[in-house]
């Protein structure tokens, strides 16, 4: 899965407890009819991926959705979701897909002139 948009906030790296767990959050604002402010967290060594990005930059973030269950001391079960980033890259200025070659314009094709009207049409409709 991916999230695309403009970086609104890049948080500082946070360390929790003495176990060495690190996390860093980034907020990306999507560019659609109803923009969404999506917080994505990067953990452990992935926190360093945000070092080369800045607020206002267009990015594409590869994410995983994470969910967990927790039972509180009263015995109630609670559920938590998080969006965890594992790759971030600058978004292309244009929306073209680098994996697909561009479609040539229609005038790049020569018109067919070898049509024979007596050929049978084998289409079922």
C-alpha cells in the first residue's frame, strides 16, 4: 500500500524505555477533493529514512497497516491501529508510471489501407 501527498510535519525521533525502541512520525496531506492528514510512523532503523526529506516536499510512502489487541486491567479488550512506513521517496513531478512506456500519439500510426470489404466478420455480435 502507498500514501502520496505533501509533507506537513516531520517529528523528532523518540526513544522509549531502555530497550532501544525508536519511532519517528511524519504527517502527509493528500491532494484530493477532501485532503486527509495521514500520520505515518517509522520505527527503529527506518527513522533515518526521514533525514533527507523536508516539510512541503511531495512524497510517496510505502506502508503497512498494523493492528493489535490489548486487554486492560478491567478485562475490556481494546483494538489499536497504526500506519507504519517502510520506504519513502520523492514523488515524480508528473504522474507517469515509470514501469509503463508512454503511449504514442494517434498520428504516429499509419492508417490501414489494406482492408478488404469481402473479408468475413467473425465477431459473434
